[in-house]
């Protein structure tokens, strides 16, 4: 029907305007539109009549009062039908049909009509959230609310829907004395990460989730012989919901102190099983979430754990072990622990001196380190140990194997950090 009027408008524009043909065309179109939509079910046929209304909008917008006439066509012909569908026929727990309906018609509605319908949806969603009980709901709340995010994200925030959800979830967790072994809370809460404001989500977790995680971690047992990671696993399921800072604080305050205490205790045993202890250490090292694994505080605690083991290997009085006792227990494990310790020391030393470069070799890093401290680092031509070329760092002889520096201590070659290598070279230089 719009096409004949469009042709008239193009051919006789002045007469079209003078005789208020827009008014006549809208009256005719409205009568026809009412008949067409009489049996229309908007939730089942969301795109029905959208193409026809698009043609009328283009036609009417060419006239000075076109927007007003188009609004009249919508208000009397389509809007009541859609509003009735959203108000009375729509099941709030079934978001898809209503979302599709408003997406189809959203661009065709004048702003005031679109805003009114969105406000109606928010009112219905608010009432549904008021009636929602997390304990008995058979469908997670995010399933029927998240489809609305592209259309209603800000409106739901302003209407207090998110606040109501947090309050209800918090009350259920508090009353149930929730424990991390119950993963149902995780499935309800984590979909809201990125939807709730970050500060609101973290405040909620601090109040209702973190205390339970802390309690679980404090109840954990640490045993190299038969370590049970079940509780740790329940806690770490929350690592994506917690901010990295909160996760770091949880691990640093609740895991490391007890872990290091148990480590000292097992090293005080008459004959520690270093192979098992090292495997236990590595298990825990691998269990730290990637988001905080490289944080300074975390690396510092791992270094301290390595210091504890290194003290035992060197026969520190605090461990009540002698080098001969230790070497008789497990030489292979002892050497691997030393390598791990000195790899960490080297990484820290190079980082402190700003020489870490992924594209360079260890040899190049030592060369620059030596030059920075006024020492010559050069190969000792024709000399090698186990097929590895020997180098001189000042007056100290060393070689490199698998990114570890080795220097000779009495008759044995031992791993050596850059700082230790520097101290040895300085001592030799003082002796002349």
C-alpha cells in the first residue's frame, strides 16, 4: 500500500503536501494494519509486518510532520499488540522470544515507545527476581536474565535487580553455612562476573565466599607422603571469580606459612626422602593458578621454600643433618633440588640487574654481567668438563649445563648463582 503513495509523493510533491495526503495515507494504512495484526501473535512471529512498517517510515519521514504520523501509526496499530504480549502472554523465564521481538521492532519504534517497552520488561524482571528463591529454582537465574544484557544492562543495574540478586544469594549462603565443597554456588555466582560491577562482585565475594575459602585452607593437611588436594581443588575453583590481588592474598596468607612449616618438619626427620619432598614441592608449585604464579610475593615464598631445602642439603645446623647423611639418602634428588634452587637464584640476579632477555643465551647474559662488574669472562681454550667447555670469570673457572652455572668446590662441581659467582671472583681478586 505504501508504494502507490510513494509514487504520488515523488510525482506531485507540492500537491501531496498541500492536500495532507500523509494524513489520508496513514488513516488508510492504519485501518488495514489493524486488520492484519488482529490475529498476530508477536512472541511467535516477532518479525511480522516489519518490512511493511519500514516502507511506511521511509515514506512518512520525507514530510515535515512525517515523524508524528509514523508515531501515530505505531501507537494505534502495532504498539498495543506488542505491549499486551509482553505484559500478559510472556513467560519471564523464557527470554528468547521476547528478546527477539524487541530486537526486531526496536529500530522501528520511536524512542518513547521503545523506552516504554523496555521499562515494562524491567518491571516484570524485577518482580520475577523478587519471587526468585535460589534454593528451589530449577533454572539458574542468569539463564533468563543474561539474554537481556545487550538491551537492558544499565536499566537492570539502575532498577536494583543486580543488588537484589546479590542480597538473596548472600542470605542463602549465610543461612546454609556454605562450604566450598558445594559447587552449586559457583555455578550460580560466576556467570555474573563481568556483569556486576567489579567492586560489587569483589565486595560480595569478600563477605560471603572468601571467609569460607579461608576456613577450608586452614583445615587442609599437608603431607608429602599422601597429599590430598581435594580441599585445595574446591578453593581454586574460585580463582577466576576472585580478583588476582585477592587470590594472591589468599594463597600468600593461608597456604605458604603452613606449607613451609611442614617442609621444615619433614626435613628435620632422621632421613628425609628428598625425592618425595621434591615431587611434593613441584606438585604444589604446579597447583598455583597462572594468574598469580609470577607475582613477586608468590615467587618470594617459593624461593624461601628452596632456601629451606638448600639449607638441609648443605647440612645447615637447623636441619640437624650433615652433608654425609644427606648424600647417602638420595644423591639424584639432592642434585635436582640444587639445580632448582640455583635456577631461581640466577633468574632473580639477572632480573635485578636488568639483563634478562629471552632471545639471549646464558653465556651472553654472563658476559654482560661480568662486564658490568669489571670482570673478564672468556673461554679456556682446549679445556672442558664432561664435554662442556670451561670458562674463566675473573679467576674463577666455570661451565654451563642446562641453563645452570657450575663452579668447582674442592673436588666437586656444584651449581652456582650469578651472585655467588661474583662473590667468588671478588674474593679471588682480593687475594691477588
